[in-house]
């Protein structure tokens, strides 16, 4: 009998997806879901031909140093800032992510976070739970800022950014955006979006939403200087990645009322959160859940598995990031 190829599933996945994998592979799975240390990850990768990983697994030269049979690292995530792509390519390993399947779900969440932040949803709930409703008056309850007919500034106009723009149109919003590359005329028309400089976006938008990938160049795209450009009535929403915003500078700005409020789904050093942010009422906090619906998470796992199977079968994975590694 031919031995089944050995794979690693580095974090817990849906039991049915795991059972399906076990039909074709010898699976080393981490259903206990305790994040591997870098040393453990290196050991785990040493004996497998493929690995399903998530943002909690940093795949770099150290992790790959003993992975002599590894063909693919399949991220269950569209963002892949946990991948050191040059190191993965140098090791001759294919790297894949999960684009498209999460676009709408993530854009929905971006909009939900914007709405919750502008209309002070979580703060209002705490106010109610604290019994403050009895003190209600026209002015004495959490007063928000408008979303409809305001200006949204989207930084990062990829698939998810464009999804947010399309949703904003339904709210009669003016859409401005900033991106590394300007969109085609057709895409700008579809989104009714106007390209502006980052400075113009920050100083004119009522709601700034960040949807750009994390790269070293994008580190602290929003810091104290950028926040200084924003309106005191503006909100800042981050559904991109921790590290794109200087969380310390943001906490300071929220505390001193430099901007109205923030909505954050991602954090520098997550799952740890800057303690100053935890003390503030004008910030809505979420634990990196923008893609988190059952349907979408299943679709992400399915696409990652499809990528893994293709690579192990010697085929080109559908969402290959480092195409130079693939040999027909
Ligand atoms: C993604 O897919 O990049 C989401 O942020 C979940 O990690």
C-alpha cells in the first residue's frame, strides 16, 4: 500500500473538512488549537509535504529550515503578512492565500464597524446596561455622527475596498479613495470613486476606512501626523492589519478628542490590545472577525484545501502568490 502524503493542519478547522483531508492524507492536526511556538512550528513542518496555516503561524526562513519535503504553505486568510515570501520562494515552497471568497463578508463587516463607530452602538449599549436610560433627554444620550450623505475615504482600493465603496453608494455617500495604483476608469465609474492624495483624503473624509495590505512600507500609514490632518468629527476604521495604525498615537488622539471615534478589528501585536484603547469609550473593538461568518470561514478552508491538494498533485494552485516557484 502506498503511504498517504503527510500534511499539517496548524490550527483547528471544521471537523468535516478535517475528516475529508484524512481520506487522502496522513494528517497531523492541531485541533487543540494551541498556537505553536516558532520552534514547534519548525519541527512540525520538517516532516510534511503541505501545511494549512493561519495568521498565527509565521512562515519564514527559520520555520522552513528543516522542511525539506514541503511543497506548499496554504494560508487560510487573504492577507499574508505572516509569510516571508522571499524566504518561502527561496525554499522552493508554494505560498497561497484565500482571495475573493471573503470579499463581501469582509466589506459587510467594515461597513458594520463604521456604522457602530459613528452611531456609538457599543457605548450606547453600555449606557443602557448601566441604567442611564432613565436620565435620557434630547441631548443627554450618546450622540453620534451621520453616515448617510457624508464622505467616506477608503485607503486601499482592492476587492474589499471596492466592496465598501459600493455599499457606501447605497448610503448616498461621496466616495474618495487613495491606493498605491489608481483604479481603471471603468472601476472608478462602477464605484463612483474619486482618486485623491492621502493628505486630501484624511483632511476631507468624514469616515476614513483602512483596507490596505500590511507591508513594511505601510507600517504606521496612520500615525500622529496623519491623525492631525483629520477632522475632529471624523471616525477612523481599521479592518486591514495591526501595524498600519500607530495604536498608541490613536489612543492619545481619541483621549484628547482629536478625532470623534475609531472602530478597530485589528491591532498592533494582536491578540494583545494597547491597554489605553481598552479604557476608552469612543472606540469600538472587535477581535479580528471581519471574515467571520460560518459560510465564509468554510469557503476559506475549502479554498486553502484546494490550493494544498493542487500543489501536492503537481498542479498550479488556484491562488498561488509566488508563481515563480511553480514548475509545470
Ligand atoms: C484575512 O483573510 O486576511 C482576514 O483578515 C482574516 O485573517
